[in-house]
């Protein structure tokens, strides 16, 4: 196995800043925006975006988190025990612009499950997707609105994200399994 | 994921698995707080509620749990069944299974009936109460409720009060609580506490006031009025005087204690209405946890075949 | 018999003071002040005290009979709590336990309370025993907890056996909560059948239906096993047979919660006395053979039997003055008790008087959990003064009960109660 670092703390920080500006640019009424982070690492990413948006515009957006375990589409094949922190959305989503936040976009199944779960909390006006990394290989017609970095990958490669909130340092790195 | 395929009882049940069920149950509590209380996890799963004994509360609790998981449910009750036409238990069970079902939730008046069922059908079997033997899902929701209140079960002091000898709720609670490291004291009329139950590792004390002093929580069992006519319990007023958790009795102790009851309650007999409705009682939380924990049990037993790493 | 209020300061002078609780005998005086023990042995006699000369007499604890039938409520014509009290005091008894087979029976907390309140008027201490089953029907447990709270000291369906073993088990289990004894009249109804006397050679000769000893011993054995199984207190009443004694002896070695009593008549008579067809000898359980009588005496000697209890059972003349088969079971026994047992146990069998007094005083109190240390300073005086040696003949004039159904008239007794002190009162049997 070999690892290659693709983003460090600074580059991640710059992506967060750019994503935050893009979100504000695309949505005229910032009061209706809510950020929903997808467990695990989507949650601290959503928090960073929320802070940055607050720095830029002075608006403090509502934030929630999603644990998509119960909405997975592979429940007949695999049994997954839900995360410790669980889903926490304490406000209605009716009429809101929901920005889903995740670290890596891959097959798109997690996002589909997240959108399915969002339905249980009201009927949002719009749902947009912000990811730190898009590594391609979609299995469903899902597209991110805001992307930190596009990282095309081959079979046998993985993209991992670490953040100081959950791990020791900020990084994005590629794992290539050798022969 | 859970080490045992069925949930027949809590005797010998792995401690980690009880903890897993409780933790998962708390996740499902959150689902029950959503505007739309539904997850698709058991879509396409067919569950039969096979109730040979009357029950409204347990069956409704299971049905709600099943529906909230998007499973398909079928209800079978003994009174309206082919059993009346003389069909054997085995035939009934196998006929139902032939219609391709995934799980059976069974309540039966005879101890051991669910175990018996595992011998001729293939589906996952969950015991919703087999006679005077076990009622594992009740004990799990009781433990989940205690866990919610105290943050832990280990070292907790729980008093179980009432007709122990005819209570599957008591037996399952005893197994579960001892496995999770709690301390249990039984209290009730001596002729309604089986003499050999001490061998399970519980304390016995016939003085309810001493038990109240000792315990962190009390689980109060219903005293069945049918027992009164059989010479086993002399009268309602005698039971109430000796064992009733009355307002006066609780007040005389001036202590924080959690009050539980599996329901249905005989207000004014084993428990006063004001106690049941009071601040120390968590009876309605038990009911809510009943749905959540049954969702967890169904999810963990019926969901998926393997346990693999998560991939986004 | 006169009952008078005790003098403020009463001195019992120059007696042989026998304390059955401490097992000690001393010569001396007892000073009673305001009805309480103020001094024992050498006392500072206050001025203006009344003295009773007790030279040649024994001063001991008041007797306690844990098995009597005072027929109130229901058959006050046979006996009331007050007339029974007089009968008791005449016999030297200061404390009794009354059986619940009254009419209505003592099977509710309200009826226990009735006895307790009425007993306030009595010169002696009367404790109610509660019934085990409602109306003594053998099926429905009484409200033992509430009855105990009202003052029931034990539970029994006496008069009737608890025939159903499951019911006896439940009764024993339930009673463990209150730690009081269950007292079962052990006679298997089926085996006893129509029996009116002991089944043996004599009953065969007399042509009377017999009641075999195993009707008692089989049930006693069952009760002993149940007591062991449940850990409850079991007290076996009026043991009458050698076989029952054998079972009790064996079980007692493993179980200290088992106690047993014997009546004076089972020590005094054997079934040969019944050749007279005297209905006053018709008792339940019956008077048995000489071997049984000897076995009972042996059991008293070795401690298998804990105490003496009279089973005082008053009946009207009409109930007894009829053919043997129709006569009621039972005899009065309070007035005749000491004279009879003293003669048999001390004079005939050579037992120590001190031991016999224990059987009448501290041992029965121990069974019921009553205070036993009656000579301690400040205790309410319960005292019996007796002449241990006088020979006398028992006659109707000695009877204080409302009923007179006794077989002892004309019998020669040894030892007599002369004074009984209880609840601030003193009676004298001296004419």
C-alpha cells in the first residue's frame, strides 16, 4: 500500500473558504439556508463552513447532522450499527434550502440515503450538495453543487479525509493498494 | 451482528448484545421524534405476529415498531384461528412459513413454546412472552428506561415487587439486570416468591419499606385479581397495606426513587394513581422505549446477513 | 375466688423464689410496688406495706397457656373472655392465647381488634390467635398481615385441620413475613373419619369408632416437612401419639423453628379410662394408650415437647350429657392443670419442679415471643404462688369457668396454686 497526500491543512482551509463564498453567491436569501453534515466527517466540515459564512456575512446558519444508517439501500445485505452521535435535526426543513455536507462523494448512495432521510423532517424548498472531494465513479445520478477538489481515481484506489476534529490532522490522501 | 439468531429469552444472553440493543434503541428514539416517523430499513421484510394469548399493548407496540421500520406485518390471534378447528401448533406454524415470511413474533401461554417453534420453522423468532417463563422484550425496554434515567445499569439497585412466581416480566428482568451488573431484590407475599429463585443470585426481602430504602428504582408488577380468589392473596386491602406503593408510603421515605410498571396497572392496589402519575414514575417513557427497543431488536435480528465496513 | 386490687406495696415474704427464665432458685422476698417488681430476694420493705406469708410456698412466674378456647364471640353461654380469665387465674395463669374458632371466627383484622379491645377489661393478658383461612374453610387465606398489625400473635384453624397440603404450604410461607407461628390441628380428616376415641384394643372392646394415631402422625410429618421447606415457624398443638413425638424429635434436631405442646390430660390419662364412657374424656386428638402417654412424658423430659397447654375447651352440660358419639369434643383444663401435671411429672416421674415450671411459664412465652424475664426490675408483675406439696382432691368448687366439663372430679392432685398476681390484681384460692 502506498499513500499520497493530495491536500494539506492550508489547501483544505482555502477550499472551505471558496465553498462558503460559492454557497452565499448561489443562494440570495441566506436566512433560509441550513447546513446538514453527514456523519462522520461531514459534520465538522459543516461546522467549519458555518463559521466561515458567519465571518463573511455575519449570518449564523442553522446546523444539523444526519446518520444515514437506517436509510441505506443495502440493508438486506449488510447490517450496520448506527453511529454514536446519530441524527440531530431539531428544526423543521419546510421551505428551507438544505446544503448537505460530506467529505467524499463516491457512488452517490450515501447522498441518496441522506435525501431520503431528509424527507422525514419536512419538505425542503431546495437541496444542494457540498463535498470536500469528488472522486468520481457514480452509481446513481447524483451531482455535487459545490466541490472542494476533483480527484479522479482508479479501481483499487481510495480517498481518505482526516480532520483535526475527528483525527490528528487535516489531510486528504490517496491510498493505492499495490499489486 | 447479534450472537443469537432468535430472541427467546435473556437467560445466558451476551452482555455486549444487550448493550448493543439498548444503544440502537436510543437511535430509534430519535426516529420516533421526527415529523415522519419512518425508516426504510426493513422494507420488504415480512413479520408475523403470532399471538396465542390475548395482548393489546405488546402487540400494538410490536406492530408500530414493525411499521415504522417499513416492514410488512400480519397479525394472527388465537381466538380467530385455525387452532379452533383443531389444527396443531406445528401445522399452523409451517403453513404460515410456507407463505415466505422472515420473522415471527410469538406470544404463547406455555413456557418453551417459542423454542419449540424454532425446531420446525426457519424464520427468526422473537418471544413476546411464553407463559410464566420469559418476556425478554419487556425486560429490554425496562433496562433501556433505567439506562436512560441513570446513564448505566452496572451497580444499580432495582427492587421488583409483586407476584414473582407467575411473572415472566420478573424472570426476564432478573436475568437481564444481573447480566448487566445490577443488583436485584425481590419483594412480595412469600407464597408468591418461588423458593428456589435465590439460586439465580437475587436478594429477597418481604419488607417493602426496607426495599424502598435500599433501591434506586422499583419495578412494580401487576397483582392479578384472578389470584385473589384462589386463596393466594387474602384481599386487595391486605396486599395494598403490606406491599402497595402508596402515596403515603413513598412520602414517608423522602427519597429519590424511580417508579416503573410494565402495565396494565391496578390503580389503588399495587400502585396509587398519584404515584403512577407523579414525577418519579417513568411509566410512559417505558411505553415509548418499548417501541424504540422493539425497533432495535427487529432491525438487529432481521436486517442484513453480514457485517461489513461502511462505504460511501 | 376473690379478685382484689393489689396493695400499693406488697411483700411476698419468705418464699422459695423460682425463676424459670434464669433457672435460678433463691430463698427470699419479692416486693411489688404499684403492681411492678421493685425488689427480689433481699428487699427494703417500705412502711405500710401489706405482707403475704409465703413460707413453705414457691413464688414463680405467672403461668402462660398458649392454647385456650374462650367462646366469645358467639357462645358466651359456654365461656366469655372474663369468665375464662377467672378460670385462668384460678389455675395460676396470667397470660393466655385464645383460639379463633369462635362464632364468627377471628378471621378478620376487625375481629382481632374486637378481642384486643375487650381484653383490656380482663384481669389477665389475653392474646388473639387469628384464623388461617376465612371462616376456617380451608381455602381462602385470611388477611394475616393486617391481623398481625392488629395484634394476632399466631395463626391457626384449630378445631379443624388444614387438610389441603398446598394451603398449609401457603399459610406457612405467608406467615414467614410476620415471623409468627402457624399452629395446625394435625388430624387427617380422611383417616380420622368418624373416630371418637383412640383406635386400639379399648375402642374395639367398647365398640366405638376409632381414630388411629397415624391420622395425627402422618399430618404432623407433612407439616414438619413443609416447615423445613418454607423456613417458617411451626407449632404443633396437643401432641398425643408416640409416632408424632418420634417425627418431631427427628425434625427438631435440624430445625429450631419447630415447637410442640402437650395437654395435661394426655399426660394424666390413657385410653383405659374411657371404659367408663365418660364424655369428659372425649377429646380431639384422643387420649391414647399407656405407651403413648409414656412417650409423651419422655418427650417432655428430653425437650421434644416445649410446653404445656391445656386446650381448655368449655362446653355446656347439654353438649356433654349425651351419648358418647354425639358429645362435643373437649374438656376445661385451666383450674386442674397444675395439680395434674405436678402430680404426674414431679411426683410420679421425678422431674424437677423447676423444669415443670419452665414448661408452664418461660417456654410457652418463648414460642409466642412474649417477654420471659418476669422478675426483672420494673416489670409488670405476673406471679403465681403455689404450695408444691399439698395433696388435694379436685372438685367442682375449684372451677371458675362457666362450664364444668372436667374428668378430674375426685382425682387426687399434688401441689396447688394459692395466689395469682396479674395486671395489678391478686386472686386467692385459699378459702
